[in-house]
C-alpha cells in the first residue's frame, strides 16, 4: 500500500537512502528524507502525516529528474 500511494518515496528507499517519520530530539518534522550525506528534505509545515508524505513524494519526483536524471515513478504536474 505504501508503494502504491508514495511510489517515489518507495524508489528513494530502495535505491538511494531512507526516510524517517515523526519527531525526535533534533527535529519536529513529520517526514525527513536522508541519504548517506545526511538530511536532504524535511517537512515542518504539514499538519497531517498523509500531507507530509505527499509533499515528500513530490519532492522526490523533482529530485529524480534534477539530481539523478531518472524518470519519476509518479509524475506530478502542478
């Protein structure tokens, strides 16, 4: 179900790095996207987890094209 709703995040997890959910002593964000170099993306504005995951999936779609030259699994046209 996660890969169906957030296919670009699924790609990130399987190919590049990992994601973290929930706040900790260093961050109050819902979602953080990381790679071996550290934090790549952090969402501190969303009020709901689904909203934060959707924004993160959209961010990965952009990164796939700009940083990796890959076609996003799911493309967003906004």
